C-alpha cells in the first residue's frame, strides 16, 4: 500500500488546485484590505468635510433656521470626538472654528493612520 495517491486521484498536470474553503476562486484577501483602507479614508474625509462645512456656515453667518444648516450642525455635533469644548475663548464663533477644525484634522489623521495600517497588513 502506497501513501501516494494514484494518477486518477491526482488530477491532470494542468489542472489548478481547488480554492480554499470559504473563499471564492481568485479572491485575494490583500485586495480586501486595500478596499477597506480606501473606504476608511473616504469615510473619515467625509466626516472632516461635514465639520468644515459647519464651520463655514457659522463663519459666514448662515441662517440657523435653514434645514441644511440644522442637518449639518446635527451631524457635526456627533463628529467632534469630544473636542467641541476643548478651547473656550470669549468669542463663541472662534471657539467653534478652533474646536471643530481640530476635530476635522483629527478625523483626517485617524483615516490616514488606519488606512496605512490596513495597507501595511496586506503585505
């Protein structure tokens, strides 16, 4: 008795081996990490854009009763990462610009770091 499979069990010489269980043929997990890194960077940039849009609305004194101002303000309030009251200058508008601006920069840094770590993980 031989431990080696006979010719009928080995398959033809040009035949590719079956893909790993649970993974479609041709799927590359490294590609998935690259896509995930891109999604993370896109989402964090979108968060930063929302914060910057709110800062612009406040600086140019947009109508706070407008639905868009309210919507962007609500979203921005949830994206400040706890930095909404980090600095408390006498001018409330200046405080909002500094604090929301810092949160926007933080989101961009977070996206860059996480994206880079994910791309590094694909190597």
